[in-house]
C-alpha cells in the first residue's frame, strides 16, 4: 500500500460540470493516501505503521470520492503519505516533515539534509498545491465567481490515551460563512456531537485552507470525521450521502461566492 502504489503527487477528480448546484464547489483531501515512492523504502518503517492514522487520514479518500460522485464537484486528492511531507502544513512549520509522530520514530526523516527537504518540496508538496490552485481557479472561471472550498479530513478516536467524543468536527479560522450553517445542519439531526474547532484548531499559518482560501478571501470549511465511522465502504458512503446535500445547500447561498478577507488568527503582524 506504500511504495508499490505511488503514482503522482496528486489526483484530480474532474467532477461533472452539468449539475448547476455544484458549480463553484471544490473538494480537497490533503491526507487521502498513504503511498510513498519506492526510493524511500517505507522511510524505514514496518508496513503496519501505514495502517495507522500517522500515515494518512483513514476513510477520507473513499468519502471524498463518493462526495465528488454525488455532488458532481471536482476534487483534488494528495497522492503521498504525510509522513513524507505534510501538505497541510506551511513550508516553515516544524511538523512539515516529522521525525516523531504519535510515539513512532520515522527513521527516513532523520537526519534530513537541506537538499532532501528541498527535493521533497519540489517533487511532492509544491506540485500538489499547484494542482489545488489550478482546480480552484478553474472552478472560479467556470462559475464566474469565488469558489467554496471544502477540505476533508479524519481523526483518530483516541489520541495520547484520551478518547475523542466527537463524531465530526469543523475547523475554521475567522471566516465562518460556511462553518456556521454547516455546524447548524449537522447538529439539527440531534444524533451527533459536533466539535467546534475540535479536535484541532483551524488557524494554521500556511496550511491548505490558509493558502488557498483565507489568503484569497474564499469561503471554506474543514470537515474532520472520526475514523472509526468511515473505516469501511459502508461508513464512508453513509457520511458522503449525509454531507452531500448539506454542502450543496450551502454552496447555493450567494454569500459563499463573494470574495471577503477576514484575516487569520495565526497572523502575527
């Protein structure tokens, strides 16, 4: 599932341009896959580590593919494991290339020369972000308005010995245009514990949403689904079917397609 299956730093699902209700909607999945180029020899790790959340966001690839199929929206899936380099981190973030992650030492990331760091940026990280930027631009051009960007992630039910009680969490910074209505819709059913900036905070300088949405004034939301709920095909499809009509309804709101700059809580100026 790692070295033998890597093909590209990204995969683009073109989507179906016919459904008017999906126009202007873009899906991204930073941690969709656990693949590694063969040259990295699994970073010195046993294959079992690539079954864990440290290598990828379990279930997200299946959910994102199903969402793209149901909504007709384009999607960009990252094609490599975040253990190689994390596309959802800023270039200067100390966790961009981890040497230790949730108790696991990554031998292939230590020591790391400046040349190797630059090579990973140029071969993997930057091409992925170029693909996201291009897909966002294409959606904006086709719709003739600002796009709505939805970032799909998942989280492990337990971290550092503590249970995480949320079934789903929404991460956001200062722009709550998409997050608030999505949170209200998810809570309306009465069967979910919805995290508000849980299990992580949504303000990371240079991460994918900061780079492609916040800095450009595009409405966006980051959805985190608990991994035990989407670890199989049935769960992934059920969550896609649940989310798809909510995203399409929010996408239909005119305010989602206006350029507005809210800034970021991560700004230090």
